[in-house]
């Protein structure tokens, strides 16, 4: 960036923006941010008009240049958000295709089961299905053989470490670059799939004693990039349709505070 109304600290001759150094002295320690020398008061600051004239001679109108940079940053952020949306749509499409293939596999297994049941029901006579009869033994053997072949060809998908229930297990970890808040004592959570990102932020605020909870950002890996999740999303939606998880992997969410705080 550029110096906005530059001033010089008389004790050490370091140069800062007038608004920045005055705010630092007002709400922080009365010392130079560069060398930590003591600054008694604002009277130790002097306007650096020569440096300001030098900047104008090189860059022209600095305020206009700053507004132009702000527009370029806004355009860049908007473009990145568009790329994130396209990547998210692609990921959701791939997951939906995998689900569709899983449904077809289930339909094949159901058809094989119906075929076996139809074969058994077509056999008449009370002694035919009597326990211990030779025909009953053959049917049991045939049914077990078909089930074994079906299981070998189409093994069921299992998520290791999780049981089938309305609950979902996932990790909620601190972002590797976050140092302003602590880690959770227990990072592995098990909640309802309907748990929203907004509720997770409130949970973090209570556990880590930070307010407001809206300061937190929760993200997950989408298309190989960490993407911030919206408050209205549920962990079930993120797990099943948004995140790029491998089969059998556990969802990992990361939290951090907003960079503007």
C-alpha cells in the first residue's frame, strides 16, 4: 500500500500513516510498532511533507490510486468466488453420479433376492419345504450360494469407524495458520446430520470463550482447496454432496477467526 498523510516519529525517525500510528497510540502501547521505542504522546509525531510530495511526484494522486487498487481487489475476489462456485457444482455432480451408481447396484441385488424368493414360493407341497427335507436343503444351499456370489461381486460400502445411524462423526480442527484461539479438547464430534454451520460457530464460541460467534469461519476441502462454508449449510450436506471425500474417509472441518478481526 501507500502512505496516507505520512508522519515521522521524532524519537526513532520511523515513518507511518497518520491515522494508523495515532490509532496505535490511542488503543495500544505508547511505543513505535517497528522498534518498540517509547513514544510519549502524539506531540512526538511530525508531518512528513517532503515524503508526501515525493510520493505524489512518482505516483500522482495517491487517493485515486488507492481507490483503483480497491476496485481491482474486489474484482479479483469476485472472480475467485465464481471459480469456487463452478468447482463446487462440479464436485456435487460427481458425487451425485456416484450415488446413482450405488442405487443401480442396490437394484441389482434386490432383483436377485426377488428371483430367489420367487423360486422358493413356486415349489408346492407341504413336505417340499419341511425342515430337514432334501429339497429344503438344496434351496438353502442355492440361496446361500447366490448371496455369496452377490456379495463377492457387489461388496457393500462401509464407512470404517461409524455405525449406521442418524448421527454423523467428523473432525472439527483449528486451521494450521490460526493462533488467536485455542484448539478444542475433543476434535472428533458426533452430532446430527442436520447440525448447521451457524450452530457449530455458536458451539466454538461457547467452548473457546470467544464472542461474537460470527467471527469464526468454518471451511472444508472442495476441489483440493479450503473453502469457507455458509451458515445455512448442514454437516450432512457438506459430507454427502459438497466435500471431496474419499470413500470411507471422515469429514474434516477447519475453523479460524476472520482475517479482518
